[in-house]
């Protein structure tokens, strides 16, 4: 019997749209895969924010779109920098032992260029290091200094555009992680369709997740205005009509059925929880959290009395050298108790300590059997299955459960829905 060919995808599906469906179908075509395994961010995403809707809803739509199996990326990597996000996701795919290839999206679609940059960042040739040090001495932030050093090292001014686009950046980090891990997994890139990552308006039939979130936010705010007698139009139905060309039918049904009962969730919904955590911290204790420097810790403490909301505090703390996204990511590290010491332990012990299965297709039994034979890490279908977990694995799982329950608590408070503990969520079977 021929060996099953399995492709891997790293995604957030925040929310799922036609571009994601195109990615899945093209990944199967390009790699010749029989099925696709997706490593998906859970309830928090890499830009330093809660996902607009819970992970189980997003996983369900992905499975209905043809994904064979969805795994949850541990929260410490899901809200990490591009480097940590990619390293965690690729480590998880690598340790499954059955992934033949990965396929990622990029704005440029130039695999050779992205691969060349990834190798430079991994090997750090002496000339590149000197250029990087010189840029840092000029007061540039690390991302800007690295971009400048790469541009000067390769003597290519056009690299600025490539290195400023988020999917290109992640693609480089995926390739770097594969190179550093000496992974046999093949890699491919697909040029992003039409819309840019940050585009906020619908475009054709391949609009960005940012544009779709913006429209859903408008609908949600309008519902509140309507309840207060300030708005008369049935806005949500109009929004869904506009989205019919942007997302698969199963996603439209989910958006309609769960609106203002399970989503949308925003960073500002966590404002009071964050304020509580900050009141318990000092500049010294803040530096124990991932990505938080002494300078940022001092700024947080010095501006604590000016805290109004999550978004407002990010705006207050950002500087020329530290972006809003970086600040937001750091604040979620505090809120979710993601500590430098834990990350270091995970890295030393192979990054991801287990594979938490969110759901699978019923016709993927062959894939599950393959995973059970090939995986080098425990496969978790029930959170009570802790017998095979290492000490680091238990810590990682504890933090993942806490983060999920915190998100669920926001849903309960915001929409007055019954609380569903993470242990109560059933694995999805589509």
C-alpha cells in the first residue's frame, strides 16, 4: 500500500475566508498531498490579540473546507514574535513524523529569494553581523536594523518592500526554522491572492481577514446602537450578504448563528483583567515575562495610572522603536503568564511538547492511524490524557488551558452565555 502523502499548513483563520480555501486547495495540488494537517493558533493570535472567535468554531470551518486534521498551536508560540511563532509551528509539524511538505502564503511568491534571506539570517555571515550591529548602534529597532542590514548585505534596495510584508516575514521564518532543524520537509510558497494582509476594505472575492473583521466589527457595533434605539437597519444581514462572495457557505452560517453569542471578541474585552494583573506587578517582576525588556517594564509601571483600556494603553506605550503590535503581544504575555523561563525550557526540550487535536474529518481515519505510529510527541484528544507528558509538557498544557478558560470567561461575561470549561469541549468530528 502506498504511503499517504501529508502536507502541513500553519494558519490562524481569523476568520476563515476564500483566500484560505484557495491556499488549502493549492497546497494539495502543488505538493500532491492526499490530505492536509493544519497547525492553527488557538484563542489568541500572533499580532498580539484575541482571535475574533473561538478556536473550535474556526477549526470546524477549516475541516468543512477539506482540511484533514486541525492541531492547536500552544499559546506561548501563538502570541509570539514571528520567529517564535514559526519555530513552534514548524517544530510541531516536524515532530509529527509524517509531514512530507509545508505550503505557506507570501506576498512576493518568490521562494528562492525568501529562502536565500532565511539562510542568511540563520548562518549570520560576518559581514551581515557587522551591518546589523552598525544599524543597531544608530538607534534602530531590531526589526528595522535587520531589514537595513539585509538590504545592504544583498545590495538590493527593493528588499525593503519584501521585508515589510507580514506573510513574507513569516515565510522567511518558516524556511529559517526548517533550515536550522535540518528538516527533510519540503517547502513551497503560494503568492497571496489580490488583497494585502492589512487591507481593510473588501476587494473582489479574496478580501483579507482584516477587512472581514472590520466589517464584522461594524455589524456588532450597529447591533448595540439598534438595541439602544439609535439604529434602525438590520445591519448584520446586510454584512452577511456582502460576505457571501468572500467566505465559504459553511462560514456564513457559522457567522450568522454565533454572532453576539460566541463572537466577536476584542482586546478591549480584556482591559479590566489586564489592569488587575498590572496592579500586582513591579518593574522587576514584569521583566520575567517573554519579550519584556527593562525599558518597557519601567514604561508600563510609570504609565500604570494612565491606563484606561487595552488598546489605549498600547497606543500610550508604543514608541518609534516599538510598534503597537509588539506592545500588545507583550501585554498578552503578562495576562497569560507567558514567562521567559518557561519558553527557554520548551526550546531546550524540543519546542512543542504535545499535539493537541482540535478536530478531524471522519474520513481521515487513515491519517489518525499514521499519526499514532509516526508521532514523536503525545497526541492529545482529551486533556485528561497527561500520563505521557513531561514536566515541561504539563506546564505548557496548564498554560494553554488557563488561556482558553480566560477567553471563555470573556464570552460568558460579554454575551451572558454558560461557561464551557476547556475540559468540557469535545473534539470535533466532521
